[in-house]
């Protein structure tokens, strides 16, 4: 090939390239791309990507509706698996982790009251001793079993008393002696007998040496029985009078409750108390605090609080276990709620709880920093951070926090928050 031919071929290539450049690109040269342009575009694209919560493979830069199911598209970064502020668990994970929740303000929670427990007791003033009064020998007992119900004036025992017979004889044969009459009346009064008892003795016929009936002084249930037929009784002149039995009225009972010393600032005399007992499930008994002990038990660090409970029909029984809540008098702010200790995570000065996000069908939790108030045993007052109606994890909280840490999300150890707009519920 000659040199002229080679030059012609080279000139043809240059002409073809020049025509292609000016015909395809125009006369304006193309500017080189900015070195950071690709990163900026990626960041904008990640922020504005919309997807379907049911079809995550679908991605588009603008909101709209999913072509597959028709659901509204949402920002991808708001889904729990892409949001570092949320912890998503499956139903199986929720069950295996032992996670339990409680709605703030739910009647089953301890909101609005201080949890207490204790037992029912008989007020000491309602326990009486039925004394024999009359010295002598017990010929018969009509009340012999504990738990028997006795009415006032009902016969309880029959006693033969030689002292009473001596008084009767002296009274009959010395009706004109003022001193003897006065002595007879005093003896009868000390034995808790009326003058009418003398009418039971017919001295003229000689058939007057017989026992006399003792009647009940009080009405109620027999608590304890002390005597037997054939026993001898004493009166106050002979020492301690003989007690036939003890008896108690159950028209009112005391609920003796234990309150932690840290709870004292929240209770007052007259505070209303609602109590329940396993004997009557679902039924509430109400009373008011009538006594707060001035001393603290050094072992349990509790204070005895007494509540008077009316007991119509005597349905409540002594020594029944009761539990319930005391109306808190510490503050009138109804926004403060109570949560069990198991619901709260402590990290330094911060206190964190996990709130279930109701915007999702699956179990999704969001950490929330709260402000603690006074403690009531194993329950803490939440002064700020929670509102009535929110659902809180009360058990298995460490499992939720561990899942957040493993996924690199926000947890009690990493308090930094990513501000996100709420997600509408997807059904």
C-alpha cells in the first residue's frame, strides 16, 4: 500500500469522526460530572423511596398506590425493619421472649391508686367475754361449740348457787330489814341478776333449792369456749370472774393493710380504699382509712394501715386475705400513672420503657424515656413520658432491648433518637 493511500484512509476516519461529533452532540461540549454527584443523588433517592409494606421489592420515587394490592405506598425508611427507632418482633419471638404488655389506665393496672394487701380482723371492741357472774356449779351448758351464733337474752347456762339461795332466804325472812334488803340487791347486781329472779324461788313450799338460768349479755358468734358441765364458777368478789366463752360481732371488720414507708406521702386519713378477696371474685368492697400506725416495722419497713369495712350479712370472714388499691392523695395530676418495676430499664440517670406502636399490625415497640416519681413497693409513679391508653411492655423488656441492640437500633445503651413521622396503620 502506497503512502498516499494510507494518508487518504486516515483523512477519511478524521472526517467521519468530525461529522459524527457535530451531528450527534452539537457544537456545545459536554460538561464533566461533579465528583460527588453520585453520592448526593443516592442520598436523595434513599430518603424519597416509597414502597409497599406487603411488597417490599416494589420501589418508586413518588407516593401512590401499590399496583399489586392497592395499598397506599409509604416511605421505606418508616418501616420498622428500616427504622432504628423501632423494634419489630414476630408473634413467635414475642411468645418465646415472654413479653407481656399492659395498657396504661387499664382497670387491671394499678393506675390511680397504691397497691396494698393484708387480712381482715375483728375490731377488739367487738370481742366480748360472757362471764358466769354467779358463783356456783354449772349444771348445764346450752352453748358448747365455737362458731355458734348467740342472741342477746338467750339462755346460755344453768348454775346452782348456794350463795344465791342464802340471799333468797335472807330476803324472804327479813323483808323489814333495810340493811338486809340493800345487801341482797347489791349481791344480785354484782352477779348480773335482776330482782325478778327472786320470783323463781318458792321459799314457802321448801322447793327452792334449784339452779338458775344465765342469759347472754351480748349477741354474736362464739369465738372460744372455756367451761364444761360440772365446773365451778367464781365471781368478782372471789377473784377473776369465770368466763364461759368469748363472743364477737361481725357487723364491721378491719382490713389491716401493710403500706411501705415510701408510700406514706401518698396516703391520708379518710382516703378511699377498694379491696377484693378470692372468696368473692369480681366483687369490690369499699372503705376508708381510719388509722395509720405511728411506727414502722423495722424488718419489713411497712406501716400498718387500718380500714373499716361494713359487713352486712356477715359475708366477710376474719383472717380472709384481701388486696386492692388506696386512693393516692399525693397529687391531683391525673396524668401520672403507675407501672411495675419490671417495665422499667435503668441506665445511669435515664429510665426507659418500651411502648408498643399501634400503627403496625405486628408487634412493634418504640423506646421512650420517662420521668420517675415516688415508688410504692414494686410499683413506680411515672410523672412524665406516658399517657393513658398507651400499651407498655411490662415483662420481657430486656429481650426487646437486646433485639434492638443486635439490629443496631436505638436502645437503652444508645439513647440517640431519629425523629420520624408516625406511620398510619396498614390493614
